[in-house]
C-alpha cells in the first residue's frame, strides 16, 4: 500500500509540474500578445492530454494518494485559465475584425 501511494504521488507530482508548464505557456502567449485561434486549439489539445493523463493516474490510485486532490484542483485551474485565454482571443479577434475597413462598392 505504501509503495503504491508513493508511486501515485510521484505521478501526481509530475502531473502538477506539467500543469505548471501549461500555466506558464498561457502566460507567455498573453505576454507576447499572441491571441490566435490556433493557440487556443493547441492549448485545448494540451488540456485534453492533461485530463486523460490524470484519469489514468486516478484509475491506478487505489489508496487515495496524498497529492490526488491537488492534482484535480490544478487541472481545474488549467481549464479556467484556458477558458479565460480563449475569451481574450475571441475578443481580440472580434476587435481586429471591427478594425478592418469595409470594402467600398466599386473598389477592389
């Protein structure tokens, strides 16, 4: 039992580290002003991978390892950050669309 919990805690710790990386990536994109749909899609894929990974760890966690709750909380934080970032991207894209002058009839 102790070995299994230790193994799961190691997996959760690595997962939490990847959540740190995910959060840092979102912060970098914001810092660069990189508000593109492609970035949102890439981050959505990364979040899906994190979800799948956590599901695998939890399925093997028969003894409710100490870091389980923290890992779940961190995944939720990543999801919230991505949701906020996606909203910023959509707003930025909408603003950019509004800034494009409309074509005048007869002009190309």
